[in-house]
């Protein structure tokens, strides 16, 4: 394969990729960004929901560790009574 054939092959591949991208609507600008305002509202709602769930998990973890600490203290108090 000579240099001319290599250049023609690369140009053909790039053209094919561009046509496929245009056909299926893929755009670099839309990647990771909601194009529709309704999608942006939904994304913000989901972010808020995730934030609330993380706060709940934090509270549940604190409750779970507090209960373990309280239980171990009560066991130690019972051992000290003997």
C-alpha cells in the first residue's frame, strides 16, 4: 500500500464516520449536556433526589453506629456489675 492509497483510505474512513454521526444524530456538543429544558429540569430533580438520599444514608449510618456504641456500653456496664 503506497502513501496515496493510505491517504485515500483515511479520508474515506473519516467521511464514513461523519455520515454515520450525522445519520444517527451524535454530536460532540450534546455529550453530557441536556439539550431539552425538560431534560435539564429532570436532571436537576434527580440531582436533588440523590443529595437527599445521601443525607438519609448519612443519618442511618450515624443511627446504626450510635446504637452499636450504646449496646457495647450497656454490655460493659453489665460486666462491671458482676
